[in-house]
C-alpha cells in the first residue's frame, strides 16, 4: 500500500526519536508522506537502534542464570516467601544486611527474582533496566 514513487524531490534533515538528524526523502508521488514523516520522527535512527539492541543483548547476558544467581548468594542468606490471598507470591531476601523484595506468579519465580534483585542491589551484577519496547519495524 501507498509505496512512494517518482524521483526524490527533497531531502530535509529531520530529528528522529533519538535526537539524531537524518535525511527524510520527499518523493514526487507520496500519498502518505505525513504518516511516513510522523513514523520517521517517532523512531530511532538505524545507528541508535543497533546500539540499543547491543545494550539489551549485553544486559541479558549479564543476568545470571538460575543456578548461578543462587550460587552467588552468601552463606546465611534468608528468604521468606508468602502466598497472598489472590494466589500470587511475595517474598523478601536478606543477606549481609541488605534486604530486597519481589513479587511473582509462583514461588520459583519469586526466589529467582529475589536472588537477582539482591545481586543487583549489592552491585554484584548490573542493575537490570526494564526491557525497552521493541523498535517498530521499518
Ligand atoms: Zn540516533
């Protein structure tokens, strides 16, 4: 639908969502130029998209797997897991004077979230930023 056609008649520099200026091509025939421009401005440039993906990949690689996370907890670590009235679980973990809290659908998820939260809180692993929404295709 609505593929632009004809020669490129202008190439203004437009700031994209990441702040980078990129060439936006005006085609001679383009019924959807306004929509294309809006999308162009709402999305990041290809360089920043690549950087974002690389950062997400590194963050994912830095999160310890289940067994590793538990092995990194110090001796004396204490966890309390409580089932709530609505069926979800909540818990806390205390080790070396640092207490963290986590909630989850099940006790296994809560224990792992607690282990990761404690490791992040104590600087043993990088803090995990909430996952960014996937960049729109195109
Ligand atoms: Zn950019």
